[in-house]
């Protein structure tokens, strides 16, 4: 593992993501080593030659000037890294960011696959409408361990429950959904009582990780290979369209609302979670 310090002009940058106005990434790279890492494109900006998952740049930045200017603004922490990768316990860059923003009135969202975020619950709960999301795309620990080196699913779900019990909004991010493998309904049945939002996102294969994922499917789930080839080599969207309809019916049967690309927080904390479909926020690309 290669870890180095790096300086950045500003830790907060304007964002085009639909869930925020600003994003913050206290690290470049991530040590979870997810086979499907969507942020692997960041490597080309780093000068690293190591594989994704094998390097981490620890950011240094000047203190945030006038943090009150972010009052009411939405800041997403962890758009291209996990702000609570294991090294956060040593370097504390995410906690430093939260300390600098404390009292600013900023509305923060944090995305992670870790339970280390529990360490910072005291800080997070001081922010208005704060929310924390955990990526959970399986309840099968064997499949999880094939996909990433992050903490086990049970620890993520326990952290989600503890935050929700503390009155902090939580999101179960069912992503990426692996066709024929991810049991979306089972995950909702497990986590639905202690999350406020449920995000659904399709597996989108592109770039350097497409080959390894398809190779994994061929070796471990050979019966699904024709489905994956239809989706990822021929651009067939039928699976996602069918799952969309299935999840609409499922939500209706559970008394949950179902929507597309809208994660509004204007809902009572005690309400059943809102299920949000993000399948089409980025079209699956047909290989030419």
C-alpha cells in the first residue's frame, strides 16, 4: 500500500451531482479495493502507477475561510473516495473537515462503507438535516468479500441502525445492483426499519473494471453470463426496466413511496423510507 501526503487548494469544490452543491474528498484514492470502483478514473490525475485500491493520498488544505458562507448549502463528503477508509483512524482528515464546518449551518451528506463513522457521531449530529449513507448491495458475506475489502455488511447495518436510533437521517444505498445476484427486496426487508432513504443504482460497467467483473461472473456465476452480455455488450435495458416495475409494485405493497432521481429530505423522520431509483442517471454504454 502506497500512502503519501498531498496538498490541495480547497477541500470544498462546486459539484454537479444531483444531491449536493459542493463535494469534499479528504483523500484521493481508496483502500477498499472494490472490483467495480466507479472512482477509478481518478487514478489518471494522481501520477500513481499502483492499481486502484493500492494507494491513498492524504490531503492537506488551508483552513476553510468563513465556513458560515456554506450555511444551508448541501455538502457531499465522499463522492470519489470513502471518507472513512481504514486510514482515517490514523490521519483523521474527515474529522478535521467536520470540525472546521461545525456551526456553519451547512447540510452535510456522508457516503461510506465503514462503521468508523460512528466515531464522529457527536460532530455529525450537530449539523442540520445531516444524513449518512452506507453502500450495501448484498447480504451474502462471501460475495461481499469477493467485491471489496471494506467492513462486513453486518457492521455497516449496525452502524446504520445506531445513527437512525440517534435521530440522524440514514440512507441504505443499494449499489451497485448486480443483475441476478443482488437481492434488493431482502436488503430492504433487513434495513427498511432504520433508514430514511433507499437508493437503488444499477451496476454500470465501464473502463478498466468491466473486464474483471465479467471474468468474475463467468467464473463464479456462469449461468448469468448471457444476461450480463446482453446488458453490457449489447446495451439491452430490459432488465432494469423490469426491475423498475417490480420495485414500484414492491414499494406499493410495503406502503413505501417510490420515485426516480429525487431524494428530498422534506419528509418526517418517522415516515417509512422513500425508495429512489437512480438506474438511469447514467446510461449503460454499449460497447462498439
